[in-house]
C-alpha cells in the first residue's frame, strides 16, 4: 500500500499538530474529570493524545480515525500502552460515533477536518453539534490553526478547500455563540511550531534516504520541500495554532 507524507511524519510526532503534549495535559488537568470518565478523541491520528488521556487521567477513551493506514499506527500504539485496555479505536467518521453513543464528559478535537459531521465546517455549526453530544458540565478541548494575519487570496483559497479557520478571538466568539463557556485559550509558541515542522520534515527525509527505490520517494521529497516552504513562508506569517478549553454549561438550554 502506498505510504503518504502524514503516515511517516505523524509517527515521529507526539501531538500531530503545532502543540505540545504538556499543553494538552495542562488543559485536561483543569477539568477535574475523575478516572473512568468517558472521552472521545476525534481524528486521533497516531493516538498519542488518546493514550495519554488514559494513562495519566484514567479516562475511558474512544479514539476515532478515518484514515485506515493512520488507524493501523494508532492501533499499534494503543496495543503497546499499559493503558491500552482503556482506549477503544474506531475506524470511520466521527459523525457515526457521535450519533450512536451517550454524551461524553470530554471531547478532544485537535486538527481534525469536519469533526462533527461530513460537510459541516463553519465554526459555530461545528461547535453546536459537538456541544449536543457533551454531557452538561462536560468539556470540549478544541485545537486548530487560526488566522493571525490576513492571508493572500490564493493561500486562503487553498486552505479553505479542506478547512475553515477563524481568528483567535473568532474561535472563542463562535464557541460562545454555540453555548460554550471559554475556560482557557492558549496560543502555541514559536518553539512548538518549529518542533512540529522540523520533526515532520526530518522524519520524511530520513525515510526517503532509507528507501531510495520506493516509488513514493520522489513525491514525498517534493511534498517535504513544498510543506517546509509553506510553513516557513505564508503559513508562518498568517497562521497560528490555538488550544481552547470549552465548557458545556450545566443546562443544555443555556444558549
């Protein structure tokens, strides 16, 4: 099966975005959730966050990943974890899981496309749908890029083929309109951005050096060159990464 850039890059990362695991842990720690509380990790990627939720906080985690090859990586990591029995992996779209399960105490979405349902990308609509699946008093940990400066029209057009982003304040305003309380809002540091970009780039180039005759290798090197140029150019100028801890009020009728 052909291997893609993200399949290599995400194996080398802790969190699959410009974000440290320490930041994730600090946010979850403030929720005060007890061991055994139910959590859903949407777009789990390499499952590192889902595993940490189980290992450090004792949560019962359902991890969802729709990329089968990425899910294979997640499954291997879950099986190797001492807390693996507390993590269930579902391969598919999060919408299917959201529709069939009872409300969660915590939903984690870090860099997942169309987290609430296929075709739903507008911030307030996504937040409203996720809020409906969170127990009263429960939490949403939302991590996404934000526009810190106006992008060039071509760059915005490329980005918005797959994702719709807000400004840092815009994410928080959309969450409040959807009925959430904003408990915290954190902006990733330059060091976190650099670690994210450099780790992915190094992992892919190391893989290419060890697999020079694989048919995917030229394309992977080209993708690495392009991604590094974008992250060090237009993306560095106009995109930041935010982590938002949002609380669902005790009353579902709050908004």
